[in-house]
């Protein structure tokens, strides 16, 4: 078998392979291009955001009415308020996060950070380092296999350029301004806009429904503005207590050894 | 000199809602009557959710004593310009506080002037 007979075959194979590679490359490129376009059509919320301030510098806090409670819920809220009135007892005093929807609507005026990927978005509220994870498509867990939490479990989807987040699997909470039962469901709708001057703004509407606590859906809105190249700080809320304990132990040790 | 007479009253409108301190009730502090206090730093712990400051204060009526103050969080102070090297034990500083409503020692620190004269927070205006 001589080289001369092999060459045409190899050439044919090479040409076929080359054609295949080219066709596949074009197909992949088209696929990638379509994916890129689809992603590009979705706004990117990645970044650090703080409470929106209007032209006069005044911060814009969540507006709208407070939830309208059922009589049973009102009684629970009043009990909570009565037992904690004129005390320093609150979730924050024990380094416990606010929970939804208070974490999104309040967060003590601290900034938040959003990290966005196609399959998951993480939102970190600096206060108490509260983090929400919003899952998409295949990342969404079996709803029967989710442990309820103060910030619930959130599933995201896109409606055009609007990010829609539905949150359930909450726990009953009377220890925040937006008290709710474990049956509450929250729908948030996030839109990105750019004001004159280039300021990036997130506007989010929030609607909470709750068959046990609310007489009607509670709806409000919140706005944030981008903090260019902003950074969140850690929030080690329990550090002072630990340092006090360590100091006491060290003092006791010193006293014992003297 | 009596402590309360040594405090410089500053009548201001305090916009409490604009502050980042949603951690416990601030009912014991009178944000409507901020005052400035000068003392020697004994303890300066900048942490979350609140800072802890112990200053050695001297006045005519009760003499020299240590008074503990609470304050804005480390994160809040950082964004107002505070850096770790700016305050040390032994420094004489002036703090702006919301005093205790019952008149007892202590208060909530909203701003201060470091030993080098740098103002952290708004030492002379509303928060």
C-alpha cells in the first residue's frame, strides 16, 4: 500500500471532515448567536444597588399602605408589639435577618448586591448578610422538597425584559412590618431603566397574598439606583457578643492563674 | 463642670428613617436633642449592628468616670469615612449623640470628630 493511494482517501476524509466542521461551526455559531441575543435582550441586574435618591438627594423608601390584616393576624401582631414594646428585643437584636418581604423592602437602608446568571440569581442584602437565591428552569427544586425559611424559596422567570420572582415556602412571621403566615406568596416584578444622565435604576413592584393574614393583596413598590463599582461589606452581627464572651473567659483565666 | 452643662445642645430635625439602624428599638434615645460630648477613648469597638464606645468623661458633679455609648454600625461609619487607624485608645474625641431620654449616662453616637480633627458623619447637622 503506497502513500500515493492513501492521499486521495485522506484528502476526501479531510474535506468531508472540514465540511462537517464548517457546517457544525456555523450551526454552533448561529446557536451561540441566538443564545447571546436572547441573553442580551434580558437586562443585567448584576451589581451593587442602594436606595434610590431623587434629584434633591432624599432617599425614596418603600411607599404604599401597610398590609390589611385579618382579625386573627391583627391579634398576633398586637401581641408581638405588646411583648416587645419598650424593649430591645427584635430579630435584628439577635442577629436574625428580617425575612421576606421586609428584607427586600427595608434592609435598614443598607445596599444590596445582585449576581446574575442564566440559571440563578443571588441577591444579598448587606444588613445581616441576608441572601436570597432565585432559581430558574432546571435549577428549580421539587416544591415538595423545600424547607420553609424566613426568606422563603424563590423561582424566577422572564416576561420580556421583566424579571418576575415568585416566592413561597415562607414561615409565619409577626416580627416584621409585613407580617404574614406560612401560606403567603409574594410576586416581585423587576425592571431596569436608565435615567437622563446615565443613572441605572431598578424599579420593583411587590404583591403579597395571604389567605390567612391578609384581607386583600398587599402591593407596594421600591426603587434602587446603581452604585458604580460598589462593594458590599460583611455583616458579622454576632461578633460583639463573641468578643465579650472571649474577654470574659480570658479575664476569668487570668484571675484563676493569679 | 456638670456633664449636662458641658454638653452643647444642637437643635436639629433628625430624619431617623434615613439611617441604617434597623436592629433594635431606639426609643430610649432622644434624637430630637442631639448633643456633643468630649472625652478620652477607653474602648472603641466598631462592629455590627452597632458600635461600642467607652469614653472617660469628667464633670464637676460626678467627677471622672467611664460612660458607654452605642453608635452606628461599622458599615455605616465606614461609608461615612471611618477607617480603623483613625481612632485609638487614649485619643480625645468629640462625639455627637442622641442622649438617653431618662437623663442617665450614655447615648447613641451618630457622628464624631477624631483626634486629628476629621469629622465622621455630620457632627453639626441633621443625620
